[in-house]
């Protein structure tokens, strides 16, 4: 099945080239049909690859340049279950986005479809590559497409500023990755992930290796929007059309976390064996900080897309803590969480796009009660939000349960509480926004929420039934993710294979197959602990929404002391998000120096 590995990348790239070449002579409807057909083929090939790698990692050497004596001579795609799974997620969301955009972005130029396909090809290549330099190449292809899509409405100041912040910070992150790759190449003379891991294994890491590791991790944390490398994300989401936000939040952020895990286990784990405490502690700390800051900023937003963007940042922090535990069960939980979150958050962004089409605004306060005439859309918004709460059997619950069990096994039981509270606060903010917009609850003024500029609505001629159908399908898939029989067992098995550096190296460099057991296909009942955490998260979300809607009714003797205690730290966090790219780079450099200094003396 190795012949299928390049197709999720090749098909959309060829289709994008065709669209650009024929854009001035072919009608917009034909262009949409070509783009959707290419995305459908991309999805089909990605799913085919995912099914084929359940038993063994699939390897494709481009040009037939196979290794000689265990030394790679060419470029390789190596797809295991986790990599193929995230490629399939990216492909499916690209297909849904293009179907949605066929009416939502009806009046945009033909380059929009080409950019979305190129973005999708970059994400698929990033997920499947087995070469660290080509990881950087796919990183840049993905980034350039995303920058252009964020600034698609370049005639408006907001999209231009948001895209510049996005491009500058992510370009600095890319340079860090490239510098780290150069240092690794200087030490090992290799670019293949498996070969670098083999060369470093068994040798104590020197300062050059530690610096390379630090630079690559920081670059990937920029892509994953980990605090304090996260500032670009909300600006990019506020500027981008709603369908583009689906790809930014649903896949691109998760890809940074995925490849951080890939680089650690495949390249550095053999060298860091016995010295993982410093890495684990640092990543757990940054993940926890990200979850908390993202939840707080989510609570302060009134712009629906920025609210969802900060929720993504908080969820990215939770995912990073799962990877940081360096535990296969927790990593399996992250994989399940990525799938459910990608569809649910993508569906919520699509719902936000419909709000903009139907009501001409995405400001929660200005939309007060205006969504009462959109009951189907309101139901989808609330359903998607509840899927993110981790209620048993719904949405992200299975991922949270597996991560919680892994955290407790590693002595980090408190991380489950952090994930529960931060997830619930984000869901509470979304419930508050939905109640205000679709039910007319609460006042239409709230000084706690941060005002944002208006966003110009897309074409009012959009096909509303089609938009609702795509949104409904996306959210329904996300809600059903924890109900897929055998997903828990397959995720755990996939994670165990993912962290097995020796088996990966043998498969890629020597074509040695190890086989894999077929896991049982069953639906496990959630544990009592998972049920308790899920119900607790629901209670916190409802209380958070109620506070957001009616905090003005609290007695003055309660509000004033609370404001004196909570006000200064909240204002500090709010002012840190200045929108000035120079401030963002200062945070980026400072955090990089901190991480590098700590790891240089502790690894």
C-alpha cells in the first residue's frame, strides 16, 4: 500500500496548479467542482492509508531510492496510525471546508480554492514525512498558504494586520526549526528521522544536541500556539474567513503538538533516556500555563471567532500536557482528543460563519437576542459546545479519560483537574455567548468583555441549507467520536507503536516488519472517575455561563472585593495581548532563552 502514501499530497497540489492555470477561462462553479473532487480524492486516499497502516507502518521511498545497508539515500514518507490519522483528519476537514466555501466564499477569486488545497497538501505532507528537513518544507508550504488565506480580504486593515502578525511570528519559529535541523545535521550527517535517532541513541546529549532540541521544540510550540508563543493565533482567527479558521484550529495547531511528539520519541528519546524529568517538567508547565491563560482569555471575549480561538489555545495546552507525560496511554488520549476537538471546533467555527452571514456580525453583545430566529443554528452551537465539555460518551470525553489515567499513572493526577476546569471555563464562555445570541439571555452590555472591530460579512446570497448541513455533519462526527467501538484500544496500540523508536527505525531503515496485534473492537464504559470529572465539568460550565450572563446582579459586597483581587492579574494578561508584533517577538525570545537555559543545565 506504499504507493498510496504520496497521493494525499500529490492530488491537491496538482489540482491547485490546474485551478491557477485555468482560473481565467473556467467558470467559478467548475473550479469549485474540481476543488471538491480533488479534496474528496485526497480524503479517500488518506482514509485508505489509515486503514492499511493498522497492522504495520507503511513506507514509501520517492524515486525508488531505498536505504543501502541501513543508510537512507532518498526521501521517505513513513505513515503509522497516528500520522495517517491526522492526515485523514486534515483531508476530511479540507473537503468539508471546500463544500462549505462553495457558497460561503462564492464571490471570492479562484485562488481561494487553490490555497485551501495547497494548505491541505502541506498538512498531509507534514503528518506523513519521515524526513526532518522535509518537515520544515511542508511546514513552510502550510504556513505560506495560511498567511495568504488569513489576509484574503487584504483590502481591510484587520486581516492585513492579523496576517502580518501570523506570518512574522511563525516565520521566526520556522527559522528556529531550520537552525535546529542544521545543528542536528552537523552532529549526525543525517536528515532522516530514524537515522538521526539511531545516531544519537546511547550517547549523552551534549550542548549542541540540547540547543537543537530546544530550537525545534520552540518552533513547534509557536505553530501549536503554546503560551507565550500563542499571540498570533487569535489575531489570525479574527482576520481569517470562518472556513479558514476550521483548518487553523482543527488541524494546524494540533500538527505542531503531533510533530513535537514525533521528534522527541523518534529522534531524541534514545539520547535523553534517563534524563526526561527536565523535559517532562518544562512541557507540563508550559501546557498547564497555556490551558489556564487560554481559558481566562476565552472568558473575556465577545468576538465569537476570538472566543473560539482562545478556547483552541486552552485545549492545545491540555494536549501538550498529555504529550509531555511521555506516556503511551496519555498519548493515545491526546490522539483521540485531537480527532474530536478538530471536528467539534471546526463545526463551531462554521456555525460562527453562518451567524456572520445571517446577522451581519459576530459580536456577542451586538447580537443580543438576534439569533432567536435561527433555532437550528442555535442547537448546533450548543451541541458542539457540550461536546467539548467531556460529558461521558460525548465528544472529547474518551480523550480526557485516557489522558487522565495516564497522568495519574505518572504521578500527575492534578492534571485531570486542570483539564476539567479549563475545558469547562471555555465551554461556559461558549454557552454564555450562545445563550446571549440565540436565547436573548443576560444584558446587552458587559464591561468585562473586550471590544473588537466589526467584521465585514460575506455574500448574503449564501445557500443557508448547505451551510447548516455541512456544519451539522462536522459537529455530529465530533460528538460521535467517543462512541466509536474499538477507538480506545486502537489509540492505545497506536501510541505504543509510536513511541517504539527501535521498531520505527527497523521498519524505515531495514524494512523489518514486526506485525501488530489486532485490538478488540468494543466500547468500554467510562470509569467512575471519568463520569465524576465529566459531570463536574458540566456543572462548572453552567456556573461559568451563568456568571458571565448575570454577574452584574451580584451584591456589591461580593463584586467589589472580587474585582480588587482578580482585577490586576486579569488586566495584566489582557494587556499582554497588545496586538503589536514586536511585543509578541519579545515574549518569544524571552521564553526561548528560559527554556534553553534550563535544559542546558538540567539535561
